[in-house]
C-alpha cells in the first residue's frame, strides 16, 4: 500500500477506543499512546482522569472527535476510597496535610452525612485543578503559592453508596454528572463530619454508556498496536451516544441532511436524536424544531 492510500485509509477511520487507564499516566499520555499506535493524529479523550486515578477513559479518533462535547457531558461513575481524619491542600494524598483530627465517626453517621450530598448541589472545584482563573490554570497559581478562589458550580450527584466501611477509610460508589470533582466531594464530606477527609484512591467505572466491561487495558492495546490488529477494539462512532434516541434516515433524507437541510419529523418528536443511515452509520446529530415539526441538523459527520 502506498503512503497516499495509507493516509486516506487512516483518515477515514472513525470511532471510539475505551481504555482502562492505569495509575501513573495522564489522560493526555494515553491519547499520545493511541496517536502513535494508530498513526491517527486526530484523537482526544472525553473527560480527564488524574494521573493517580484509573479506569474508563473514552478516546474518540478520526471524525468521531466532533462528538467530544456531547460525550464529555455524559454522566460518570466512580469507586472512591476516602480517608477520614486529615485534610490536604490538594484534597488527595498527593498534597500537604493541613489538619488532622481523631476519627470517632460511626458507620451510621458516615451514611447520614453521605446522603446530604445526593441531588443537585453546589460544589467548589479543588484549588489544585485545571479550572481557569483569569486565563490561568488554578493549579499553576496554587503551586506558586497564590491564593486561589474558585466559584461554586452546580453539579448533580445521582447516587452515593457506602461499599466498604474500614475506618479511617471508606469506599464509596459515586454516580454523578460530568464536571463533578470527587476530591472536592471527599473534602466536603470531611467538613460535614467535622473530622476532615481526603481522597486516596479513585477508579472510574463508567463514562456515559461505556463501563469497565467495554474497556481495554492499555497494555493489551499496546500489544494490539504491535500486532496490527487493534481494529478489533474500535467501537463505531454511533455507539458513543447510543443512549440517545435514533432516527433512521432513508437515502433521500440522508442527502437532505448532508446538505444541512431540515427533514420532516413524526408527531410527538422532541429534543435531540442521532441521525443514522440504513447501514447503521452516524450521519448527524439532529435537534427538533417544535414550531415547524422538523429535524434540524446541528452537526453533520459525512458529506
């Protein structure tokens, strides 16, 4: 195969790789491994995992990267290990201890406090985070010793469950909206209990519709790159938003959508859907226009 054909083939590949990220690598490190392994530069992750966290990291490659803003906004699920009795400046064990208190908390008290964080709540991101303050990342300012004041944001915590009680540590399941900082949750929980707390372990078990069952260990993916059979792990782009409703487009509707024009919708239609070809390919993301009762293409993936 000549270099031009190889480029065209690689350029046409579009889809999702779900990686079980190991501890010790940044999310960007994983993207770089995939870019080198696939020879596709157009790749990006859909939700940062800290270097000390492991678990589900969804990587979009090729034209599928245009789904990023929608996939990134998906709900997340984590298994978190929280240590009671001490607070740190980073809200995790990487930071400097700022206070310590004897732990005299019962399991029942812990569960009662946990319930207070379920629902729509305000959360202040950790001072050591990538949130920008006047164009600069908060952690860069914090590392320079500058006072970082971050505004609270609204998040949704759908469920919190105590999985293991082994004081001073507790393991909890966290099911939450995108943008939730589990480190902040640990710190706030410690404040609520009055003994302080910080995060000592984090594993993402779900991101959007993808779980650990869908995830490939990075080591296994590296082996597949070497063997040249990594395509077996590529998930079609349409699956990235499979929890969205879908509208199958006939050939005429497909042509109309490709040119950015509206198509008629069925009575009762509403919201957003995926526009899928009869071959199952993701063609576009469509938003319903309630006034005209039509589907309006908002993002078209093939022309």
